[in-house]
DNA sequence: TGCAGATACCACGCGCGAAG
DNA sequence: CTTCGCGCGTGGTATCTGCA
């Protein structure tokens, strides 16, 4: 049903890993029909090939669909620079392709919606170039943003950093540009079976754990028998990483215990981690010592085989660190027409991971197609993990609000972290 | 000489293309 | 087919540079 304005070529940019996402789009096109148009499905790593030596686009597309468009939110990144040229985001609407942006996680704040700059320009009757530095333009429109640490990046200003209410107002303001126009240029549909419930579970360290947490990295490393990687005297960003590694490793037994208890109650359990040697490996290892089968979807290995072992119910637990492109939901319809195991899924974030986008994507692994999967966020109270958890949760809520998503699942968390902008009804 | 702003740096893990 | 190096995201401190 596409009217392509005379052209006949459609470009789809997909997220990584290309091996999975390109195949999925190709299957979908085969199922729905190609409408007689020419389609190109491309990964961000190949975008450069659509540009000539002068940096100008070599081809003209009538329609461009950018899937998981948040991958183009950082202006300085190469893939973003290629994407902006291919999409002709600096051209006036009549000279640019018709662009469809697809994402459930637009960004951590409006300054990251850079891939929508041309759309915002159009909505305000401005030339697209004026909105190219999106953060700057949004500040002109009164949004509480300020330049970030890294060049070209923006962040909430100091005032907004301290007020979730202000953040909520800001994302709502920008969202309404897109939903209150005629016709609206943004649509969003919540999962009809409701949002994934999420809760926070702070754990208190014992005296022994605190002592280990404050140990020098080199001592900790040899005591825990972690293979040496890189420097022992890390400062700055690296020091923060060391504390997260230590906290994550010290809590591994408690997480394993919690997971084992839920397996006994008949659940199939998802454990999301960020780090491999100090989190994924120890948690998986402890569970296996208790005779519980674990699918390891991280590092090397045959990830699809591991995934199938979980989905078939051979392994009751999966430990994974990839946030996208894997399906872990109950009763998934498999390629051979059979169904995945129907045991209820439950998820634990073994460690907080700063990114709200990654958190929302992770929760979507099993909470899909009518299947409910509730989540708990584990962290050690009073450690760097608590601050990381606070950031992750705040960003998760903003990310949901930015698409007008259902915030009903965040009541408990908001109370735990003193968030101030959720409706009062949520606190009853 | 002193201070503020810019730049460099650390660690980890993944996917990818190119080279061997 | 395997290996190597790059790009990317994520946090914060240390040091350099330029200006007054």
C-alpha cells in the first residue's frame, strides 16, 4: 500500500547482529510480499558503501525505514554520520526520502533524538540545518539540557538531573510535538497484556563481604582466582569498573541461591548480567554445582544451541549479557512449528548497568507475545551498584515516558529510589 | 602563576570486516 | 577458517593547554 512518489526503492537499516536481524526482515518481507518494489536491507556496518568517495549518497531511496533508530543517536559516531547522509537529513523534505523511524527506546533524554532532527525542523517550519545540532536547538526551546562530557553529546542540565519531574515534563513536551499535530507523526502501542512488572532488591553486605569489597583489586583478584587482565592500579573510570566487578562477584552466591529457589518453584529463570568473568561465569558455575542446568548466552560458544536448550526446557536457567535479538519467552512458536516450554519466566538483573535503553531491551526478551515476565533488580546497598541502579531505573522510566509507555509497573521502584514524578495514584 | 576548560585515558565486552 | 584490530557504549579522574 505504499505510494512512493514515483520511486520504487526502499532501504531498511537494521540493528546488529546482522545475521539475525537481516534474516528476520527478509522473512517478514517474504511473508507480507514485496509489493513489487526493490528492497535493500543493510546493517550499520555496511552503510558506508552507500556513499561515494565525495561522501555524498550514491543512491536515491524513496522510502527509508530505520529500525532500532536509537543506534544513530550519537552524532559523532561514524555510523550516525553515514546514516544522516544516506537519509539526507540536511535536505528539505521534498528532496529527501520519506523516512520511517522505528524504536521503543528513543533515547535517555530528548537530546539523543538526533535522528529526528529533520522531522522536528519540518514540524517547526525551519530549515533542517537549524536542527542539526539538536541539543542546542532544544535548549533554545527551553528544554533543560546542557553539553555532556563527550564532544557532540548532551545531557540533562544540573537542575533536571535532580528532578525526575522536570525530566518527565521535558520528554512529554517533545513527544507532544509529534502526537498533537495533524496528522500525528508518532504512534505508540503498549503491550496489551500490560507492562513487565519490575522491582528492586537491595542486598546488605556482611562484614566479610564489605572487607573484600574494599580490598585492593590485585588482592581481590588473586583471592578470587580471576585471571589477570590489564592493569592492577586502575583509577578514574576504571576504578568504578573495579568496584562493580567486585560487588557483582561477591553477590554471585546470593543470586545463585535466589535463582535456585525459583527453579524449585517451577519457574524458568533469566539472569541478565553485564560482565562475564566476574558475574556471568561465577553465577552460572555456582548453579551448575547445585546440579541446575544453565544456558550460557555470552562470550563464545554456540549461542543458538544454548538458547534452544533453555527454550526447550532442558536448562531451567539462562545467563545472558546480550540485550537484543534473542527470544526467551515462554511458548515461543519455533521454526519447525513446535512451541517452546510453557513454564513461567522470571527475570533477575544480577547487576545494574547504567543504560536504560539496554534495561528496556533486556526486559523485552521474555515479556512478549502475551507472555508476562516480571523482573527484579539486584544490587548491593551502599556500593557503587546503588548509584548505578538509580541511574538505570531513572533512565528506564524516562525511556518509557518518551514513547508515552505505561508507567504502571514502576511504582515500587519509584518509592525505592525516591523518584518524584510518577502520578500520586501509583503510590497508593 | 593560577585557574578553567579541553583532552587523554582505563576497563570490559560484543559484533563486524579485513587480513592471513 | 581463524585471528586481529576497529567501532561503540558506559562511567569519572588526571593532566595538559591556554588565557588572564
